[in-house]
C-alpha cells in the first residue's frame, strides 16, 4: 500500500500521523479541511464554506445536519465567521450546498461578518455574498476591511460609503465611475480625548494612539485637506505646550516626543506601508485580474503613493520592488521590499522630516536685532543647509528630567530667557528684573549659557558652539547613516558553501550551525558545518544589517546551498536524510515555521520554498534551538541529539560570524558615524544640563529682585486655593462614600430591604439608565455639572456620553475640577442615596472617580 502523506501546517509532508497531531496542536497552527470535518462531526453541525476568491466552489461538510448550521468565509488564508443580522434562519439555498471541501484548504481566523438574509446578503469589503446563488460578486469598490454594510445593501453599494469600525470615521466616494480622490473629514470630537492625560508624555502617547490614526488610517486612498492636518498638528502642540514650553523648537519636539505625532509623517508612513503590503502580499482580488492587465503595481493600487514619493524626492524600480533615494552625499540608496525591514524606510522618513523642520527653524537661520543694549550670545555663523541633526542628547535629557522643570524645558530648547521668567509680569522698563546677572538688558538663552561672565563657572569643560544650531538648539551636526560596507560576491560564497557541503552528504544526519552577528549596523553571517573545524562567514551590503536579518539570511543561504549540493551529487551516494539547523534565535524559527510576516515576508517565502524543495529531494530540514554563550545550563536537546556537540557548533558559528563582522566594521564608514554620533550625544547632554543649571541660577537671582508671575505671592495663593479646592473635592467624595457605606449598613439591618435588592437593580437598569439617556439626548444644552450628575447616577461612561452629547463640554479640555463646590458633591451624594446606589456595582463608581480625579 502507498503511504499516506499528511501535510503539516508549515506545508511540509509527513507519513507519521502522530507527528501531524503534534504539529497541528501547537499554538498558532492553522487548521485545514480535515479539522473542519472533525469539528463538524464532533459538534454535529453543518459547516458551509464560502470562498472570498474563486479558488474553489462553495462547499459544505456534515450535510445531513439541517438545523445546526455554521457559515464560514475563506479569504485564502483565514476562516471568518458569518452570522445573520435580522432573520434567525439561514436562506434555504445555504442548506442545499453539497459540494465537498478541497483537501488543500488551510487557514486561521478571528473576524466576524454580519449577514442580512435578504437580497444581496453581505458586503464584505470589495465583495458581495449572494446566499441565494452561492457565489461571490465583485462590486468594484475600495478594499476596506473596516467597512460595515448598512441595512439597504443596494443603496449602500450605490453610495460607496465606508466606515472604520475602530474610529467611526468614513470615506465617501460618489460612485465607482468617479475618478476623484476620496476625501476624509476629521472628527473634532476625537481630538479632545488626549487633553485628559495628566503629563506631556501621556498626552503625546494618547494623541499618537487616538488622534493620528484617525487621520492616517485611509491615507493610501484618501488625502486629508492641508488645513485639517495643520489644525490637528496645532492641537497636538497645544496639548503639550504647558509642559514643554510654547517656544519649544518644533524639530526637537517631534524628535523627542515621536515623529508619529506629526500627522503628515504618519500619513506618509501609512502610504508607504500600503505600498509595502501590495508588493509582499498582493491583494486577493489580483488573482482574478485578466492577463491583459499585466503585473499589479502599487503605483496604481495606492493612489496617494505617487504624490508621496514626489514630495520626498524618492522613486521605485521598474518592478516597484526596490525603493530608492539619494542621500546628502549624492549616493543612491536602496531598500529591497520584503527582504529588509520597513523600519529602514521609517528611518529615511525621519531624515527627511528632520531636515524639513530644521530648515524652518528661524532661530538657526535668522538673527533678530533686539537693540544695541540687548544681551546677545556668541553670534555664531549659520550651519550648512546640508547639515543633519539627530538630537540624541535631547532625548536622553528628557528621559532623565523627571520633575526638574528647567531640565525638561532645556530638552525642548525652551525656557532660560529673561522673557520666559518675566512673562506677563508687567514690570516697568527700568525694573532690575530686565537685566542679566552681568548687568546687560534682556538676556537671551544663548547669552545666559554661552556669554554671561557670571555663568562661566557653570559651563566649564564644554566646548563652545561653532554654529547657530549648536548655540541656540544645543545640537551637534550628525551626518546621515552611510551605506553598509561593500560585501564579497554572495554567488561565489554560495558556490563555496555548496562545495563544502558536498562531502558531508554521506552522513545520515547532518548538523549545521548558523549565526548572525551585528554591531554598529554592520552585520555578518557564519556557519559551522557538522564539526567545529569547518567554518565559513560572509556579509552583504544591504541597508538593513540587523541581527535578525543576518540570522534569517544565514538560513536562506544554507538551504539554497543544500539544494544545489544534492543536485550536484548525482554521481555520489547521498545517505543524508535529515538536516538539523542549529540556531540560537527562536524568533527566526517561529518566523520560518509560521505563515505570516511583513518586514521580511519575501525572504521568508524563499526560505520556506527552499525547505520544501529540499524535502522533495529527500532531506528533511528541521531546526534545533540551542542556547548561546553557555546560557541555560539545564537545557536539554531533543531525544537522540548531543547537547554538548550542538553548543560547540553554535559557538563556532558565532565566532566565525563575529570575526567576519569585526573585519567589515573596522575602519568602516558606519563605525565612524557611530563614533561621531556618540560624541554629539555626549556634548548635547552636557550642554543641556548646563542650560538647566543656568536657568535655575538666573531664576534664583531674579527672585531677589522682585516676584514675577511664576513666583509671586498671588501665584502662590492661587496654587494654594487650587489645592484647597481639590482637597475639598476629595473630602466631598470621602463624605459621599461614607454616606453610601452608611446606606449599605442600614440596608443590611433591614431584611425586607435586602430581599428587594434584585428588584431594585432591575428597576435601576430598566428605568434610571433609559431615562438618563433620553434626558441627555433631548437636552444637549445642559451644563457639564448636570451632565456629570446624570451620568454619575445612571452609570453612563464617558465614552457613552461623548457619543450622546456631540461637543460635550466635558471634552473641551478646559473643564477644571477646582470649580466643583462641596455643595455639588453633597448634591451628587444625595441623589445617589435617593436611588439607593449601594445596589449598583462598584465597577461603575470607581472608574468614574479615577476619571474625574485625573
């Protein structure tokens, strides 16, 4: 009898059913038609599979079951559940499907589609599912996975309306024949959420998570208007202006807080990411395109890609698989899509936006004459327009600043000026507070830090700046990262590796250790072939020199060389039937054995393909993870393998890769770049710490001359008043909790009341909440206090309130807790006691208390 070959989740085949059960039982393994049949029999359910593409007919299993029906949608890689929206019963046509499932089907899944049971049954992105005919109809609309179908499906298809299920924003296209670019309108209310975060870091992270994605989720297809982008950016800057200073340099702010806070940057990243996805994983509908359409190009699929590349000065290769740009030195740089990390493109974008914002920083390029008596700095020359900066020292100083206000302001290029400390002080022109420590008028930040004779002791040991960027932004020039060192001929190395493997094919089990090494963005890969005496190493010249890519590249070259060696050994006896790849990187093993990927998807597909080809040639390739550098002394390899031998092979491969990496790194441009970068960071940290010390010294000096708005008696009294009001607010809540507790105690002493708790809870959910919702919907003019009172009593969350009351005053970011009086808190407590709030879950009260206190 012929052996039955079971296809494993990694697409390899095995004749051992126990091995198949082990592989399919691992977490993350995708199921196949075999598991679907087993589930149908186990749960006695009829399972109907609709294809999202035309790669098989609509099929069903366990067709004898007519009542318990499960409908799944297979999109080529996932099984997604489909449920009816209105009717409880499926259309009878679904129960008539009887075709068998194809044996090669496999996938995972987690999505849910809702299916109306009339007419065209479901709108799934760019497709319509017709339950009556059991076919999929291409509707020609934009491919948006977040789209939800409306009740009237035909009208929905005509209007072309898509809505994101995460942020509720939508894109509207008049009709499929319209050639206009879809436009997205920003939701003003969604921008208000970050204002409730207490710190600059928290607000920036909230804005990065909530606001910017709402602008960029449709960026590959929709172009937000410039005024909307500027408005969002202005609000983001306003959110953090109190903590970082209103005069903070924009280039430093986005570099320290994160460039994804810059809406246009996030939009460009989203567009380039869509281009990357089209190349590495073409859309499913590309399989049904006619041959006359030619190969699918991201320039046609992603409408906003061409304007984005033109604005950046970048271009693509003819097949759109290589992204190109020219650096400051005129060197043409390349990123191979699917073979390198997308982080390289993000780094390129940082270079472009950093240069763009530095070029717009007026204090670097312009000198403002403030009069002959004004205290000025060193008046250094302007830097070169081709200069680049990384502001690495500013990031470190911001992280270490903590509660040091002057150090935080220094990290953003703010504070430490006479204007800053005297702002809104209304001092007379002859007041002593307008003078510097040295007696000059209106000292600027460069003067206080670099020129004032009384602060000379604070700047000892720091090299003086040589240009206006170092003088005013406290930033040293750092060139852009140079190309990787030139590599040897990889084809020649592949031939050498194949020749070394040929005589080793006489072993029944072949052990090869691979390793990747990288330092200062210079990488190399190394091999140890069966014994520690045979080692090879090489490097390449791609932009991405990360350790992970080096590890993955080493596996790729090994599998290719093994395939070539087996083909060339036709005249020799090949006894090898098992290749053990010894590797110390678990991430690479998981990536190769998985079915997903983004950064290195095309490289992973080549590795998986070479592994399948090697299996067809009679050699099974398996990974064995081995701890590196003597880690995990209690580790034991799989049964039948020698752990000491595996560790020795791994150490030999690691040593070979390390030696090759050091040879390539020595005297390389990237090593020199890292040294210059580190020197710039050290100087910037010293300079910024000096700025904070000078600011503290000057602030202390000004206090001896009179009180300003930041340290006068009125501000102190105001601050104390705010503290008292907040304490009053806290006391009110303590009093409120006491009353609630007292009410609970009273309730516990009354058995009759205790027996009625469930009825009260039911009454609360059935009467109080609906009445509160109706009140908030009908009376949108009510004040924030009344809104909060109603929500507090009825248990309505802030998220529900934001959806009910459009433009609610609670979300305008200027509603201060200090305005809440004690009588209002008592009033809330009285209302709570009136409704016997002790019967409601504490999960309603505690989140509200935290939200309100923040």
